[in-house]
C-alpha cells in the first residue's frame, strides 16, 4: 500500500510549505472523486430501479434517502471531530495525542453504526411512515430500507474511516476504498435486477455488499496507519476526548441532521401538496427524488473539495500560517461557484435528457420534475457557499460558528416549506429552494468576515514580532 505524503515535523511538513493550489489538487481531487463516487451509490440504484421497477421504486429510494442523512449526521459528529483534532495536533507536532483522537474516532464510529443499524432494522415500518411514504410507495420503501439498514455500520465505517485516511496523508487510498464499493454495487445492480430479476430488494442488496467491501478496505489500512501504530490505548474512549471530538464535529453533524429533518419536511410537503395538485403525491416524490440525486452529484463534489481542504486548513491554523487558511478558502469557494454554474446550465439546457436516464413516469411526473429543476434549483449556484464556509470554521476548531452556518440553509428551507405552501400550494414548495439559498449564502459571509479579520490581525502581529 502506497502513501501520498509524508508526515514530519511541523516546520517542514508539506501541508505548511507547498503551494495551496498544488495541495488542493493533491487532497481535494481524490476527496471530490470519493464523495462523487459515494453519491453514485444512490444514483446507480435510482437508474436501475427507474428502468426495472418504475417510478414507484424511485419514490421508494426518495423515502429512504433521509436515512443517509441520519447516518451521516452521527458519523460526522465523531469522524469530522476526530479528524480535525488529529490535523491540528499534527500541526503542533503532537503525533501520539493525534493518534489517540484517531483511535477514539474509529471506536465511536463503529459503535454508532451498529446501534443505528439495529434501531432502523427493528423499527423499519415506523421509519418508512416517518420518511413520508404514500400508500402506493410503502411496500417498495419497506423492502428497500429493511435491507439497507444492514449496511449502515459499514457505511459509517467507510465514511468516517476514509476521512481519517485522507488526514493521514493517503487521499488516493481513501478514494480506492470508496470506488471499489461503487464499482461492485454497479455490477451487482445489473446482475440482481436484470438476469436475476430481484427487483428493489436486489438493488438494496447490491448497495450493502458494496459498502461491506469498502469497509473491509478501510479496516485493512488501519493496520498500516502512516502517522503511527495504533495501540489499545488509542481506542479507549474517554469523556474528555469525546467532548473535544463532539464540539468540533457538531457543526457538520448538525448540518446533516438538519438536512434529514429538511428531507422529512420536504417529503411530507411533496406528498401532501402533490396530492392536492395536478401532479400527484407519488409522482411529486419520485420527480423530486430524481432531481435531488442529480443535484447531490454536483453538490458532493463541493463537499469533497471542502473535505479535501480540511487537512490543509487545520494544519496551517495550528501552525499559525493564517494567510494559507484564507487562501485555501477562496480557492475552494471559486470551485463551488463554478460547479453551481455548471449545474444550473445542465438543468436549463438538458432537463429531459437528464430525466430520461432514470426511466419514465406516469401522470405529472415529468412536468413536475422540469419545474423542480427550474424553480426549486433556480439559485443552486449559491448552494456551495455554506458548506465550504462551514468546513473552514470546523477545520480551525470554531465549531459553534460552523453550526450557525450549517443551520442557516436547513432551518430557512424548513421554515419556507412550512409556510410558503400555505399561500402558494405546491408552488410554495418550489419557491422555498431559492429563498433558502439566498439567506444561507448571506449568513455564511457574515459569520466568516470577523473571523478572517482576526486572522489578518494575528498575521500582522506575528510579522511584527519576527521583524
């Protein structure tokens, strides 16, 4: 197994010396591909299900989608918090203490994944109803979620473990972990849905088998961790470490939890107001689900860029090289805006071609999908600003400010979904998207500005002391 960077003393570590643009290419590109590949788990299922099962099958995956955010929220609480502490401590030259946070993070991720998988498996019908299934969609969603619940522990270990692997200086191996699972998922999707005709259960089984493969590869890496060798003491969970991990991991975790609640509210609004409209409830759920998966394909690359920048941000903040922290932010921000612009063009220039990839639907499925692309996603170019800004705050240990940024989009969207449809019906659901994007982007800049001003002042003081 090869490694991508070397870990040395803070003064000559590449994270603090190489040009930021070069480091981002090294760390962000594998992270972008990794998150992009991860989003393909749901995308691949959606494509095969759309053609082999139909739009009710696609609606079922939409209903199950909040489970991804629930798992992600708990995983990020521990993985992001442990990775940021690991990065900062490495920047300060405290390798053994950094290893303790990595080990504690892995222990917490494993316990969380097993617990959540058991809970969802035992109470699947309750979760299916909570996540907004219509009567027609319920049996499909129940079958799908019962199976994917088995894969939750492996999904958590892969998501959390690859984050630590990237922080350890092996972004390409982290990418390999994710890609191997998706490739297997793609192969098995075809095998289970076409020759074996296993239906939606086959798609779910293909997903969890891919997740298991990725998790096994993560475990294998931990025996050859670059920063140091794990001992039993590194995995022993302490209250103090959990507190430090949770404080920093709270921001992305709260963001994922809020995204889960937002998806619940969105599914409920689509079901209720869709049934009152000309489109239909199941049709609105299926259409929104397809567009959301396409959006997440773009959005995941932005998340990947933010994750890829975390080791650079955390290390340089710990080393008091604040100009490199700010430079990293502006480079990733430009990337996020570019991705948003490309996505907008795709939704306006190729909407029907995008929908055709996922099969066809009955009733108002296609008409609502087109409106969802053009109205709900109208200002999607702004949607990358909050996650990039949040990653900066969490990477430098400012967890509370990160939480404020992360909540701005989700809480605004939830409020819009609760009130705008009361006035505009199903159109109110569509208007809620651009409303939330504008407000969240504004909040992000307002939170970042004073922190960057403090960094500039600290940089000037350090320069004066050196002179």
